[in-house]
């Protein structure tokens, strides 16, 4: 089943994000390579593809996991979580309708 992992950053998270980004991306690439990743990306803090120093306010990952517990465990082990980038992470079942 698909799960949405909705993350909200702490204030001024950019430096922490940049530091943990390689490890964070490596985990997402593993999901992609396993054919389990639907989409992933951050929420820019301003209306721009490249928010620069404004940074980001959170992230969204939609991926396939065996169950909610597995999705939550994956989210809890995210390098951004460990580095203190995220203030809050919510994991919910997700049903894709379109496209």
C-alpha cells in the first residue's frame, strides 16, 4: 500500500538540511530503485523553484510500504529526522486515484 510521509521543518532548517541531504537522498534513491517511490520533494519556503536562503518548510514522500508500521519506521530513521531538520512527521495511508 502507498503511504504519505508529511514532514514539517523546524525554523531555520536549511543548514541542517544541506548537511544531511546526501544521506537523505540515498535512502530515497533506494526506494526509487526498488520501484516503491511515487514522488518525493520539499516545500519551498517561498514561491520559487529555488528558494535560496529562504529554505524549505517541510517535505512530502509518497511510497509503497508493507504496512503503516513499516512506513513509520522508515520515516523515523530518515537522516533529516536524526539531524533535527523535522519538527513533526505524519505518516498516513494514501490511495492514488490520478493519474
